[in-house]
């Protein structure tokens, strides 16, 4: 089966290992980030609410118990650079249109809040309240572990907090020895955060990849590995919409194995399966473009969706497919019409901008398939809109 006939391999790309582990295909990386962001949304909200509540509580406690000159400097900083950005990030999480920017907003808010927390500590030293390593540690672990940031933005936030700590500490620390130890502690917290974030995100990427693979398997046919009817309908609907937009054509092809029930009864299920696999391989070879798709439509039926084909190409393709099935020379001693397995094929080509819908296209392809059977099977028919004018009706009593 050709690659284009299956669900695109891009859906199951394996992430590359290492620090920059990411999906090689940009769309896939974007899809993973959207998925990750949606999966961590609830915990991110809880973390933001907790950080807001903690900062508000400390601000109130400072106001109650700390000297007025200290509160006058630190309260505005906490409000402007911690409460407002974190509150803004929390608010954005409830605005669906802002969801695409949510990750970046959280990363910026957490960086600002962390640096401001360190700055409050530095102000504390000036007023002899003490330069707290603990606050910087809390802000660092919040960035890496609590707020659901991916490891890269988390490392940028954690690194910024560390640099702010070093810079402000150099300016205000009274004991260089204590300060150096504190810096080492904070650097260690960053290293642990990076390591944990790396492991966590690699696991998340692996789980995501496995989930996509399971989804792909559940939507493909077990016997042939081809996309199933549901996937085919989805794909046809998608290319229909794309073709309407691009003012291009779309074609649907239905392939039905002639007298397959008799084949199964005569040769048994295992040979029946093998026969279908060979036909699936043959069809897959002929479907080459990225927007074309071949699927197992039902038990003995296959379907092909084609984006922007000419009518001539469709006619050539279905005729060639009929001949190729015949030339496989799979013996069919139980057949009423031919000594080898044959197929009847119906196709329809339309321009979506002229109206109708994918269901109507499939009905037309089905009418053409019916016509191929009425004409004696082992042939291909492309739907002719003039049939409608002639008020054609199906011949009653023919078993299809
Ligand atoms: P290829 O001929 O080796 O072309 C490789 C890729 O180059 C195609 O991938 C397509 O992206 C691009 N390409 C080549 N020629 C053209 C062209 O005239 N117009 C445009 N827009 N793009 C072109 P793609 O689409 O996945 O096709 C895969 C293979 O399927 C092709 O490999 C070719 O062997 C076959 N194929 C697809 N469409 C046609 C066609 O209209 N006529 C023929 N003879 N073969 C085709
Ligand atoms: P062609 O091979 O005679 O194909 C004529 C037209 O049939 C194409 O016009 C397209 O509408 C349709 N067609 C052919 N193969 C396919 C297919 O695999 N899938 C679908 N959905 N439609 C198909 P188009 O696209 O304007 O191409 C004109 C000519 O350009 C082709 O004539 C071929 O000579 C060349 N060409 C286009 N794409 C490729 C390609 O990927 N590889 C090669 N080798 N040639 C290509």
C-alpha cells in the first residue's frame, strides 16, 4: 500500500530524544502543544489561584505586621508585578480566543512574578528585613513544577529568577559567603527543575504519540491497514471543502469485488482475506497524491477520494484498475461470470462550487457502480449527470 493511502504518517511521528526533543513536523509540534496546554489547563489555573492567594495573603500580613516604609515599597511591586500578571494570566485561561497565546502569557507572568519576588527580597535587605532565599526557591519550583509550563519556557522563567537573584544579591547582600551558598542552592533548584521538566515532557510526548497511534489504529481496517469508512468520509468532506474554496474538482470512486460472497464460501475466509489484501495493495499503488485517499469502505468494497482530478484521468484510472484486478488472475471457480476475481467500479467527478455535497457525490458514484453491475460487472463506469435527465431508475431484482 502506498504511503498516501494510509492516514498520514505525520500523525505518529516519534519525537527526537535530547534536550530539544520536539516533533519534526511543525504541525505535529503545534498539535502537541495545543494538546499539552489543554491537558494542563486545570492544574495551571489551580496553581495560579494558589499563587495569587499566597501573594495576597503575604501582602496583607506585611501590611499588618511590617514597618510602613517597607510596605510602601513592596506592596505596589507585588500588586503590579505579581498579582496583576498572574491575575491576567488566570483571566486569559477563560477566554477561548486567547487560548493560543495562553502558554506565552503564563510564561511571561511567571517570569515577572518570580523576578518581582526576588526584588521584594532585595528591598527587604535594605530595610533589614532579610534577603530570603526561600522566596526565590518557591518562585523557581512554581515555574518548573506547579504551573504546567513546558520545560523550555519554565527554564527561561527559572533562569530569569536566578539571574535576578544573583544581580540583586550582589548589590544588597551583606554576607558574601551566605550569598554564594544561596546562589548554589538556587542553581541546584534550577538543575533539578530542568531535569524534572525534561523527563516530564518527554513522557508527555511519548504518551501523546502512543495515543495518536492508538487512534490511528482504531480508525484503520485491521485486515488491510487502510483507513476505514469513517476516515474516508472525513477526508472526503475535508477535500470537498478545500476544493470548493480552490474551485477545483473532487472525485469519489467505489470498487466492489464481484461475487465475493461466493469466493469466500468456495475458498474459505483465509483465502478471502488474502484476496482482499492483494486488492488493497494494488489500489494503494495507484493512489499517489497527498490529498488522494484509498480506504476499505466495507467488507468487499474499497473507496478512493481524489482531489482535483480531470474527468479523463478518473476514467483512465478506473479502467486501469479494472484491468489490473483482472490481470492479478486470482482464480475464482465459483464466479458466475469470470474464472478470475474481477471488480465493478463506479466513479463520479464534480466541482463542489457548483453545489451538492460529499453525500451526493457518493450517491452518484454508487449509481455509477450500480450501472457497472447492470452492464455485466468487471467494468468501470463514471457517473453521467444526464442520467438524471433521463429519470433513470435502478433495475429491480438484481442482487448487488
Ligand atoms: P514525482 O513525479 O517524483 O513528484 C514528486 C513530487 O513533486 C510530487 O509529490 C509533487 O509534490 C511535486 N510535483 C512533481 N511534478 C509536479 C507538477 O507537475 N505539478 C505539481 N503541482 N507538483 C509536482 P506528490 O504530489 O506526492 O506525487 C507523488 C508521485 O505520484 C509523483 O512523484 C508521481 O510519481 C505520481 N504523480 C502524482 N501526480 C501525478 C500526475 O499528475 N501524473 C503523473 N504521471 N504522475 C503523478
Ligand atoms: P497527467 O499525468 O496526464 O495528468 C493529467 C491530470 O490528471 C492532472 O492534471 C490531474 O488533474 C489528474 N491526475 C493525474 N494523476 C493524478 C493523481 O494521482 N491524483 C489526482 N487527484 N489527479 C491526478 P494536472 O495536475 O494539471 O497535471 C498535469 C500534468 O502535469 C500531468 O499530466 C503530468 O504530466 C504532470 N504532473 C503533475 N503532477 C505530477 C507529478 O507529481 N509527477 C509527475 N511526474 N508529473 C506530474
